[in-house]
């Protein structure tokens, strides 16, 4: 069996259900039986984390691994700089924060103001994660706690009492709630964006604006976009919204979201950069620092951690060079000069002030300087996962603590998220210093 983009049916639905079970988002977060971009990207994530060939096609090897007893789960760490995270922020500015409860409407809560049955889904997810916490805060035998054990329809037209609003605010403010809201928001908003793409919208700024429109009113989002002639741009969709008799009542929100969407710098495809580096893991240097990276750079036999980063950037088409519009990574052998390049571009984030993103460059200063490619940042466990050349004389997957005193900071490459955990990374937490 082979499933790929364009495939439809029960086999695709089974595939999606399994991916979702393992933590892979799959576009809208539902098994709809349509192998679209969301499923394609989730299959690529699965292949990458399970050591398979990464092509987004669910062939026999991928399906065997997927339905095996212990495949690798997806431990995504959401960020705010990708188009989905950016749209979540744009929407939540107007909908609410983690503890928001609309006092005038039936149950409407959280950063996206999940409404009635959707609010029940969210709270039930929190209960499934930590039932004891929910019962301790809401009251084990309370009406609200018992309703979370019932069908979601119980929240249809449901208004909260003042006492319920107080305890529910406390529940929404917990770490469990925040994590579930973050995940639910990304799933919902990615679904909105996928919906926009199915309508032919390709402009990322317009998609961010559309996501907010859809969150407010799917009906009006459809009316506005279908009335636009030709390509749907940010200016066109905003003009359509301001002319719409329903949405123009929210002129302040429309203008604010327009300005936020217009400031989006655009997604930079860093997957090839990071995946190129991952494919080199295990490559060992020859005697006296002899590597293919040094040969390519023209400095063979010299310390090569920076040359490795540059080589990967060149392979991915991201090396800064004349005529390359995607050239966001410098060519450097000297770690200090690489760091200086980012500082001159105003793209350097100091340790402690900036949270590293997927595809960023780490700069380490010890007795010698060192540099590496960031694959993931796990804020909860205070760990950074990297791929680095010349670590113990080879290309290695490494983790170290984010507050490691040897870290100077990061070159920012407009990463799409905080990345993912490299479960087979070796520790550099005990003070090991790579000789670069």
C-alpha cells in the first residue's frame, strides 16, 4: 500500500487517526480521510523522528513503523514566529488570555474563547490530563465537575454562576490548562489556515487575516473571500471585511489584525537546513581535521564547526551570497566572525533574553569557541538540542542546559517553532568542551 498527497478514503483516515494518537497534528487535527498538506507534513515529521527516509509518502516502511508497538511520538514545542503561532497571537489579542471568561455569553473561555460545546471539549481535555487537579479546583461533587463527565451538549446555552467563574478561572490558570490551550489553539488555527488554502489563498499575510475572520465568523469569512476577484491579498481581504455589513462593526479589530498580519516577515523554510545537518550525524573527521566541509570551504585541516554550519546552509540554499534572496546564514569558519555577522544584522539574541528557535545558530564560548545548529528548545526541561560539527571529532546530536554559562547567544534565522527533541542526543551538560 502507498498513500500520498491526493489519496482519500478509509486507509487515509486510519493513517491520520494513528498520527493524531501519536501527537502529530495532521492539519486540522481530525481524521477526515483526505491526504492534504497537513497530513503530508505530519508524515514527514514521523519519518524524520523515526529514522526513515523523509519524503512525506506513506509507503510500506513508513506504515510498518507507524503501526508498530512503540513508534516515536511527536513532542512538538510550539513557538510564536511561524504563521500558525503568529495567527494565534493575532486572534488571542482580541479573544482573551488563558484565564478569560466572557461574563455576558454562555460558556466562552480561554485564549480563543472556546464557546459552549467547544469549551466543554477543552475542559474535558484538561480533566483527561489531570482529573484530580480538576476535582480539587472545581470541587469533586460540583455541578461543573460532574458535567465534564457528560456529553458536550450539556454546555449548550450554559451560563456560569459567579462562583463557577471564580473556580474556573483558577483552573484555566494552571500549567496543564495553558499547555492544552496552546495545543488546541494551534490545531484550530492551523485548520482555519488550511481552510483558507483550500479557497486558493496563498499569500501568508492574507492567511493570517483570514484565520482571524474565520475565528470570528466562518460564514462571513466565506462570503468575503468568495467575493474577491483574482488573487486574495491582504489588502483585498481587509477591504472586503471593512465593506461587509457584519464585520465592519469590528473596525478596530479588523484594522489591528490587518496591521499585525502586514508585519509578518514570512516563513523561511528551514527544514532542509536542519535535515541536511541531521543526515550528516555520525560523520567522523579524518586525521588533523580533514573533512568534506573543510574541503568545500577551502580551509581543510582547520577546526570545522563553523564550516559545517556553512556547508549545511549552502546545501539548503540559505547561504548568504550575492543574488540569493534566501541567504540568511553567513559563510564563516571563525565563530567570533559568524556571531559578529548576526550582531551587525541585528539578529543576535543573548542567552537569557532570547529563546532559541528551530534552525537558529548557537554560539558557545569556553576555552575555545564553538557553534551549532539548533534543532529544538524545550523550555519545560530547560534544554537545547543541537546538531554540531567537530563535537568529539564528528557530527553529533547534543543537548545542554539553556542556562549553561558557556552559551553566549544565538543567531536568529526566523525559525518556525521551538523545534523538537532529539531523543538520542548526547549530553554536554557536565562541562565537556568541544575542541573546535
